[in-house]
C-alpha cells in the first residue's frame, strides 16, 4: 500500500447530529458502533493530521481552503485494493454531522472500504455543494474538481480500487452525488441520493459518458425536497426514469418492502433492470417519511447506510 496510514482507534463519542437541507432527526451514536482497535500513532504530514479515529485533511483548490475526513477500517490490508465511499452532507450541515448522521463507519469496518467525508464550502453563510441547481446557482465553487483532487490524494496514500469509487449524500449532498454521476463519470462508479434531487438544468446538460447505476431513497412526506417535484426539477420517480433511459433499461417492476417497524406502512421498491453494462436504477419510496436519513434505530423501515452499500457495492471490479 502507498504510504499506508493506519488510524483506527476506540471511538466512544456520543454526538447528536443532524442532516442537511433544512430539517433532520438526530441520533446518539453508541460507543460500540465503531472499531475498538487500540490506537496506532500516525505521523502528521502536509495534508492530513490524525484526530482520534479519523484523519483530518486539508488542501487548497482554486484558492479555497478545503477539508475532508478519512475513516480507515482496521481490516484494511496492504496487498488489497480498497473500495472508496464518499459521503456528502446536506445544505447547512457539515462533515462532522454527516459522519454520525449518515453513519457508514461500522459498515466500513465490516466490509473493508475507505470512507471519505468532505466538507462543503460557504455560500451566503451556509455550507453547500455546488450541484448545478437553482439554489446553488450563485456558487463558483468547483466541487467536481475538489472531489477529483481528493481522489488523487487518497490514491497516493492507499492502494484504492479505482473501479469501486462510490458517492452518496443527504439532500444537497445527494444532489451532489447525482451531479458527480454527470460531471465525474469517468471516476465515479455508482451513486446514491438520500432525500436529494436532480435539477432540470442538470438533466438537460448531464455529461455522463457511460451507463451509471443510481439509487434514490426518498420519503413521500418530505417537505424540503418534495417527492412529487423535487426542488422544481421533477419527481423522484422521474429522476429514476431519466437514468433508466440513459442506461437503456428494458425492465421495470415495483413491489412493497417489509414493514419493519410494525406501524402499518412501509413503502415501495422500484427497480429498472436489464440495463446496459449490467447497471441498475432503484428507488426506495418510503411512505410518510420526511426529510431524514432513514435508520431503523430511529423508527424507519430500512437502514439507509446498509441499503446504499448493498446497492453500490455490486458495481465495479
């Protein structure tokens, strides 16, 4: 492994964190939810500094100081190429909150992928991702270039599997993941959006150059990014139809999924399949769920992180 950094420690922090996009539900992270490997000291370098169980990293991109966090699983092996998951926070949120709110750390330990949690830049006093939508239209941040630069940096540090580079996000972060499917499709393998959206402008100008697998998780009671019209760009199902058409999918089916929490409602799983290059497009339509990251521990019928990883990890390699 290139310049291997091992920084997994006991993480016994309990933090109340929130999602992005204007509303969210917090969660307390139990002390046993992450790895319990004894701490290994790692030397500070010009880009990253070990802080607890993480590496806190910073770089300059187009004149802006940009930051991101790295969570490295203890199961990482020097001779094995490692998949990468980018996890993008919502509008007005931050990397610290997203690390806990849409928590992939335990899955990182179990499945052996590198977790990257970037920090958005400021726009009119709020953190954001420049995802080519109307409410970020005033932004000049080159977030595609920022993500590409992170990929370059981690590729120098780890033996990453460039064929398994995944992007997921919450709300504006979900929109950013979809934007990367268009703007960085040569480096991103598959994407997932939780309570996110796709602008009409992006649909008209998406530059994706190959079939792309896309997962959408969304609640029918979302009052921030509506199920029926997103943020004015069209319904969540129409986003899936856009990607299904791009992927030349031939088969579509819908079926209910289990009412795990026993409240009498669950939702519908929609899937476009028989697509080019064995790609898939899926939608989890969650009945009565608002603008939140779904978690069974919070009373939802699915675990968002598990569903996302189960989807994206099928692709690449």
